[in-house]
C-alpha cells in the first residue's frame, strides 16, 4: 500500500510545508551552512536571498533532498527528510518541481519531450492527453508552437521558460527555483518573475525561490529569508526587510560594495603582505 | 629524515586516495547494476546505448581489424619464410587475432570512440545540472545513465571483437594468399587445425571483461567529474588513459589465467 502523498495546498492553509532546524552543511572544513532554521509555509512564496557564497543554493539543495546535511533536521510535509528511504523520496519528488539555474533541459530531447518527460516517466496517460497538458503548460509560459525546437536552439530566457513548464508539468505542490533570473536580460528576467508570481498565486502553490535579485525577490515574496555566511541574518515579510534597520540588511538591499559585509575578503594585513615579498616590492628611500 | 617522512606521507595519501576511489567506483557501479531488475525497466535505454556504443563503433573496429590482419600477414610471412614455414601463416594470424589482438585492440578502439564520449556526455550532464534534474524528476540517474551504458559496453564489445576477428583473418587471407602467394589450402587447413574452442573462449571472455571494465571506468569518471568545463576535459583524458591501461593489466591477468 503506497503511503498517501500530502494533499495539494488549500487556499487558506498556511500550515507548514518544510521545516528545518539547526541545519549545518560542511564541505571539508568550510561550513556552507551554520545552524539555519527555516520554515516554509504551504501556499506561500518564500524567497531566500543572499550574496554569492552565502549558502543559499546549498540550502535549496538540502531542502530539495539533492544533498544531505552534515547535521540538523529537515521535515518535509511532516516527514523526516534526512533519513528518508530513496523510494519514498522519489514518491515525494512527484509533487515537487525544480527550475535550475542553467535550466537543465535534457539536451537530447526537444521542447515537447522535455516538458512531457515527467508525464512519460510517472503516468500512464495517453499521448493525446499528454499532448494537451504540454500544450497548456507551454501556453502558460508563452511558448506554445515551439514544441519542436531543441534546447540548443533556445535563448537563455526561453530555456528558462521551458524549464518552468517542465517543473509544473505534474502540477506539483511545491516548486523550487534556483536563481531564476540570473544571466537573463531585464525583459526576460521580468517575464520569469511575473510567471513565478502568477504560477504561485493563481494555483496557491508553495514556492521557494533562491535569488540575489533584490527587487525581483522582494516583489514576489510572502516571506523573505536573508542569508549571510551560512547564517540567517534577517527574516520576515518583504516590507520588514525593506525597512529593516540592520546595517547588513541595508547594505545588501541597497547594493553598497562596502559596509558591515566587508569589500575585502583578505584576512591578513595588506602592508605585511607587500613587505613579506622584498624581491617583488621595493620600498624606495 | 624530514624528506623521507614527507615522501612516505605523500605515498600514503596517494594510496588512500586511490583505494577510496576504487571503493567508490565499485559501490557506484554495483549499486547502478543492481537497478537492472528494479522497476521501471530500462530496456529501451539499454538498446539506445547498445546502438550508440556498439553500432556506432562498427566502422572503426572493422577498419582496425582489416589493417591488423593485413599487417600480421605481412610480418608473419616475413618471419615464417625464414624457416620455410609459410604454410603456418593462417594459424599464426588467426591465433594472434583471436587470442590477443582482437580483444585488446577492440577494447582500445571502444575506449577511444565510445568511452571518451560516455565520460564527456555524463560530465556535461553534471555541469548543466541534468543529472540533478533527473533526480528531481524522480528518475534515478544511476538506473538511467550509468547502468545502461555499462551493460551496453559489456554486451557490445564481444560482438565487436568477433567482427574484428573475422575481418582481420579475412584481410590476412587476402594479403597472405592473393598478394604473397601462400597456398590457400594450407592457410585454411593450418588455421582449422591449430585454433581450438579454448582459444575462441579466451577471446570472447576477454571481450566481455574489457567491455565491462571500460564501461565501469568511463561512467564512473564522468559521473564523478568536477562539474566545470576544465573538470570534464580532465575527466575525459583520465578515462581514456585509465581504461587503456586497465585493459592491458586485465589482459595480462586473464591471459595468465587462461593459458
């Protein structure tokens, strides 16, 4: 008997979808995440923001089950997600969609087959039904009629839209977005941001968006989590973040190069470094 | 003293790293192959890989086989004529090809043409997050990517080797009989008399062993490639070098075992 999947999110429900407690992830001696607590509510859009190397992509990979944490707990729809057997993980994955940073379309398949891929893999639907679903999903992202193109023939923005259509092909309860707007021109980025917003609000789908795009992130978020050096430094609604008085938060949303988050990553004294190589740097008398 | 300690440390680290990688390769391959019977059945993907790896290598194997047979006939004739034993040319060519050159050169060509492509393809799937995408779509990448390629290489190589042997012996016959004037009856009769079923078994068992080895090495190195463009390039080179050396080492082991 197959264990029941969690119900599709209801309109008014704000119960918990993902809960992380004291999450740590180390690569060698480097801690990418250091004691992160996170709560993703059902039907809401949670935006995880932070600079490069802040650990936000690592956090996304952990809650999507692509990697295991070094320590800490992850609960997905009430189930222990850290020690979950692979079979059950794959059952739960059928209600997850993910849009990858580089779209990750299967490059041996055309647009149609990419969007239809999860349906072919996990359902016994007739090809006619699958064709209808694919057409609907491509219409939603504005690419109907492009079914026969190969991934190599698509621009970055179009590939991202196909990835979006593929992610929602199975009508998942939750969609993860990894840097959905990075590397796109402003118009394509705007299109993707609008699509994410529409897909989340119209079907009350849970979304987790990882981005360093402050304006896009704040515009679609119900809840914002700001990471810095593997820790959560601020959390709240988009307005709370916009009006935060924390200097680190202000620096991040205003995009200032220097501040409490220092411009220089060096840990040693500049002068000492220069003087320690007398052969290359000479002090003139 | 310090230098010696450093050297020992370096040696130890290298050894530990190597055994770690060997163990990782064994467990990845074993866990992937274990999925062959698990639903969903991947038959279609195994067939696709047999086409890519096996059928795609037919032309290069045929060409290599033909020239190997021709060179063997030339060299064999030169040596045998010194002893007045040209009639043994058929047996010499057939035994060299069936026992040794067919499996080894076949495996080298498979590595060069299909093995490098396997590593590069899997490595690029890593770089472009396609492996993670499969995982997120609840499709086990070990069952979809690794297992079909190992099985396809294992099944394809003995068949390619059989083709290599036939073409090689045929080409040897053409050079020996039609060009150098060896008696055709003697060529065939000596070959039939000297080649035993044991020789043929040695040949196809080597084919299976080498195919499996090339499949395991090339999928493992591709799957564990550093996900950068540089990493994939390095992995491809490494896969070809390790597969070629591995085939020669395994060849020695199998030959000493079957002699």
